[in-house]
């Protein structure tokens, strides 16, 4: 069983890693991956214009929602597609 302190530390480190990986220098190493996002966990607006902000996804696995991932990762995830 994971204790709360260890869990929170892991979450904080993960968020920090995401922030660092989304810098302009690393942007070329990232790709938009569609179809794998959980509801409320998308990175930005959807493909068809239903919303324009992060966290606006209303259902899991919507083919119009995307999340930024390191290049080459999307193709390894079941349901992940590079273009919506």
C-alpha cells in the first residue's frame, strides 16, 4: 500500500516533469495523441471546437481530444492516433 506522502510526492514530481517537458525547446520532441484522453484530462481544445481549454473533455477516449506525449509514445498506446 502506498502512503499518502509518497503518493503526493510522486504526483508533484510528475507535474514538474510535464512542465519541463512542455518548454519550447522540448516542443519538437512532443506529439499530439488523440483518442486516449480520460474525461477532463485533455491538454487543450478539441479538434471540432466543442471547447477551447484544457480539462474540457467530457468522455473517455473521444477521438477529438488530445494530450501531448513524447514522440513515438502515441503509437505504443492502444487507441492512440496521431491525427484526429
